[in-house]
């Protein structure tokens, strides 16, 4: 169980004196002066990963992430500090590799730095490995039961330290320190927002296609710390995080009355959102967490509504004849994108948050469904139907449409917190009809499956953790 | 009757579970009675041997042309064949005026999940409206949409999809 109050705190390891805990760590002074970076004229180009064009396999940034030495070998509830140092380097390496932008050298082939070397890298050696960037770090067990993980990024060719951060975590959250370290490297080298320290809620699936058992499950974005939240007795669909990540809104067939519920992650309790005999579905929180946008089907007609996250009387937002569903707020909460078949087939529409000024934005061939507004606000991800189902993006005014995937059935995109990566479900054809979770970046180049214990569908990426 | 059998089955499973070694991740039995379990137009196998209780779902399935009507792709209109099936259902429902029914609306796998929930609701309501127009009190009829969650045919082909675009009438008792 993850406590709602996080014990992870972030320390900026700026200079030598700001944080005593880290100051006493690697003693040598020269490395901490950061002199090389400032003293050298900027002859070389800055080390940077260009994410816009997409990085083809083989062209990724070569990066070395050696085992992180322990200040002293000590036992913790998460294992010994030297074992953690090895595992942390793996977490960082896997995150960066999975982004598709980095090529981490195999840790087994790298020397393990000594503790003092963490702030004074042996650049002659690292230059010989072919690594362009170097991530070093250390682990220390603190007297109060917490762990400190230090994380340092170096440019191997200029021998400059680019950035550093330290994280104090409870031992059970040790992986988060690795994700935060990877986020530091990713943001410094790409200029894009962080996303590794985040979770995914999804529907775990098993059983035959006509009697599929579906359970809510939650995990870290890399598949670790997997946990089931419901027992599979009722069909559950389309879970989505609350902005504060303490609850999940989803649809369940509990009592054979399909309706939306809010599940409290801390207590495991859930409550019905709208007291109504009608079918409610397609729920999503507003960015401020105060409202839940949803669809209600009545007498064969489906419209969009919003209701206070605490419950109460819903407010109707659309009233056209047809199926209006799949609503998603813009990050500023001022607008809503949704799908409607009012023109015949499903198409995407944008309206003001109060339901006024409804404008169609999709006009390509086929149908468009499941729109989701990017957390950056610049794009809307969707499922395009026609032949197969494909994941695509377009701007909020409908221009610049690009399809990112091409398979039989890719459905239900959800954005990573940095707005550069999208997770979705991919269904197989035929009798098994198995579904898996996938992710793809905005270039469409880096596409990969997210490992889950069973099959999976309806992934929803949560916000970056604080 | 279906319900009783289900309960017995569930109890049996539970007692098995109690005897077996405790495992935290034992999955509960699959959701039952969603219509998919019975299968469109297939007689309840439990009804085959014993006596069929008048007014039960088994009696209904044995007496009507079919408990299931089908729809064209993305459509929800009641065609001539569906009308004839629903007419046979009206006849039976008039014989048991206190029996309540649920109409399940389903869609094939070629729509997105949320849209298909709306589409299933449309289809169930189309059937409901037809029955109501033929004199069955709407108060006796509830509807539920399963979208694409409970197919009867498992293939990814035209034949399977056609069977899955359906509305199924299920007797839920007095």
C-alpha cells in the first residue's frame, strides 16, 4: 500500500554546502567545482537529444549508467545498499532505453565506480567506452530509516557535470528515486518534461473472449509494483486517475447496473457518482479535480454531462440526437473535446466547458473516436477507425493530423504527463482476442509493449508524482 | 431457475475453494447471466432434461422464435425478421403479464469501447420501443448495454460480427 503522504523529497544538490547529507558524501573537491564546464570555451556543441524528428534505432544517445556505489554497505527493508545501487542503475537504464532516445551501455561491461569517483568521474575510462553521457549516483542508508540517492549527469566529451539531484525516499519507494534520476537525465538532455516517475491504471484481462474477467490494476509506468484493485466479479472499464492521484474514476457493472464509480486508492472503498437508473460511462476528471465529465445513455440517446466529483445533480452539456461520448477537458479546463455521431459517423468536436460553441474538428475519411487532450494542450490524441483502428494526433483546431500506429486494433490513447508519449491498447484478431498495453512516442518511431502479468486494456497514464 | 442453478454452481465453487489451499489471487467465477452465457437462440441446456417452469427464461426461450434480434453494422433499426421475432416475444409476454424482462444491447468488436456502450443502449431501446408499441408495458422492461464486452461469436469475421450485433431478451422473473 502506498501511503498518500509521500516520503519522497527532492533535494537539489547545488554546490557543496547546501545539503549536509550529500556534502559529506564524495569528498574530492575538484569534481564539485564544476570548473571544467565553466572554464572551457564552448567549442563543442552542447550535448542534446533532438526529439522532434524521432530517433531511429542505432542513432540513440549512447549513455553509461554504472552501478551506483553505496556510501557504506548497510541493510535496509528493501535490501542491502549495494544491491540497491545495482538495481537503481537498472531502473534508470530501462527508463532511458524505453524512451527510445537513449542507448544505455550494458552495465555488466562497465567498471563500477568507487564512492569518491561519483563526483570525480574517471573520464579517460568513460571516453573509451563510447558513451557520450554518463550517469553516476550513490546510495546511502540514513539513520532515520530513509535512503538518500544521489544522481549526477556528465557530458563525457567535455568532461562537464550537466546537472545533479538527490532524493530522500523510504526504502519501499526506492524505485521512485531511480525514476526521478532518469527523469532528471531525460529532461536535461531532451528539454522535454519528465514522465518516468508516474503510474498507469488499467484493466487486467483474462479468460475467454465471451466471458472475459476484468479487474482494475495499478502499476508504475515501467510495469513494476503491480497491484490488483478489484476482484473481477464485475466487468470494469475505462479507469482514469484523479489529478491528485488519490482516486480513480471508472465504470463498473456492479449489481448489473453499469455506472461510474470513484475508487479511493488509499482505503480501497468506492462510491457511486450519479444516483440514477440510467447507464453512465466514459468518465474523466476535470483538470482541477472538481468535476467528473461523463456520458449518460437514456432511451437510446447518449449525451455528455458533468457532475461534482462529490456527487449531486449532473449538469447536461450536450443534447444533440446521437451518441455524444468520450469527453476530455483541455488542461486549462476551459474546453472539452468529445466524439459524436450526430453527422452520421463518429467525429471529433470541441466545445466550451459549459457546452456552448460546439465545433467539429475532424474531417478525414473514416471515423474518429476517443479523443484525449494532451496535458501540454497542444494536441489531441484519438482513435481513427477505417480498415483498422489506429492511434493519431491532431491540433485542437483539427489541423496537422498524424497517425502514429498501424495495426489491426489500436484503441483508447492516454497521454504520459509530458505530452510526448501515448499509451493505448492493442487487440488481437480472432478467437483469443487478447489485448495488450502499448506505448508510442509522438514521432511514431518508438513503439513498444508494456509488460503486464495478464492481458491488459484501457490504460490511463497518471500525472507525474510529486 | 437460471438463477438457482447459478447459485448452486457458485456455492459449489466456493466450497471447493474452501477445501483447497488458500490462494490470495484465486479468481472469482466469471460474471454470469449476461446473455452471452446462454448464447443467442441456443436453448438453455439446463432446461433440456427437467421440467420447464412456465414463465421462466427457459420456457421463454423454448416458446419464442428467438430471444435475440440482429442488427446491421452501426444500425439499430428493427427489420422484418426482428419484428417477427419480437412479435413472438410479445405473444409470450402477454401470456405472463407479471413477468419482467431485461433487454441486453450488444455491439461487435469493430467499434470503440465507449461508443459501443451507447450503440448497445440504442439497440436495446429499439427493441424495447417495439415491444412497448405492441402493448408490452414499458414498466416491465429494463435495458442494459454491454457494448462489445460480451460477444457470442468469437471470430473476427463478418459472420461472427453479424451475430454479435444483437439485442437479447432475458426473463428476470415476476
